[in-house]
C-alpha cells in the first residue's frame, strides 16, 4: 500500500525537497489499522520513489513502519517499495522481514532505482542496469522478491507490448529465478472509473475485467509461461492455475508446498505467493 511517503518534490531546491502526501495521503499506521479492520493479516509498504527517495525511506518512512508494527501487532507489516525498475515499468521490491531490512532496501534503491539518482542519470534506465540489479539482489543473504506491476499499462492495443515485454521477463527470470518471479495480474486503481479515470489506470488500452491482458488473454503470455512449465515432463515442475491465475505446485500439502508465481520455478522456502482472485493482491505466509 502507498502511504504519505508516496509524495511530491519541490524542484526549486537542490536537491529537490520531498513533501509528504501526493499519490497517497495516509500515514503507514493508518494503513495498518485499516488493513486489520478489513481482515488482512499482512500488508506491505510500497511507496513510489523519486530523487534521493532512498534517504526518505531510510530516515523517515522506516521509523514510522517500526512504530506501526508496535501499534498494530496483529498485522504482519513488510518493508518494500514500488520500485522504479530500470528500462521497465514499476515493480514490487519486497524485502524479507529481518533486522537489516532498512539498509537492504536503501542499498538497492539508492544504487538501482532509475529515479533515485540526482542529478538524473540516463545510465540508470537501461536493460543492463536491470540485470545488474537482479544479480545484486540474487547474491544477498536475505533475498527479496521482484514482481512487475501493471505490465501492459503502456500498451496501445491487444497483443501490443509496452514498456514490459516477454523477452525482458524471461531474461530477468533466467538471471534470478528465485527473485524475479512474476507479474501483477490484476493491477491497482480498480476504482478508477469512480473518479472519472480508466480502470487500473489503463488509459491506452483497457483491462479485461480488471485484469492485465498479459494475464487475461487465453493463449497469451501467461498461458505460454504455464506451457513452459509442463514442457520438461517432470512431475515436480508441473504447475496448475489457482483462482488468481498464479501458478502453484501440484504436489505437497497446502501448508508446505513451495509455490511459484513463475511456471517451473520455485521461490525461497520463506515465501508463499499466490494472487488473490480479482484483487491483484498476494498472500504471503
């Protein structure tokens, strides 16, 4: 969830001065209270980045997360961000819960987020930089998860890819199969039409009932990826589709099976990720 730390910037100063409350206005603890009210057992801070936002996260937002964890202990609250992925659209960067989580996010955001550098650096916005980021994440002791957001929001038609392409997804997954595990099927901003906007923010080409065309299109990208999983013939690598169209292994009890958001790949044992039907959210246990 975005908080007041998805803010704006006063560009009349050098460096730009961060101001709370732009794309979202609520404090982190308010989000946690409402998460509990609506029956959620976990939530994650996923604020937008910007110039030197890594310092904002480290020095301002993270202390608020620690306070929120104390005030709302019934909700497991993860640290992360809506990452400005090099050469791609936004991605989830989800940090595991550990004592150095703040420093881990700071390192990744400050080194690799394409909008964090000030002055801006065109070298941050390349495919090579994205691969460098995934390699760095893969080598970390506490491995994060990286999941593409609203993957077809920049597409202009059915079957037309925008910023995010299957080739880039495949390259990222090949480089870091336990890190780069999938993409968002049902994007946020589902209530956009209530405010006169497009559902999901998809103003160029609409969603299909709230689902990104990469997920919704029968015989499209997601089904092709599912097909990859079954091609090897190994029962352990075969997958099935759950209600959110995320892939999970067919074997093992529900409490111990090692699921994957990407066909044929397994995530670290500490993660369980499965898209919830119609909501675009994930479940982590």
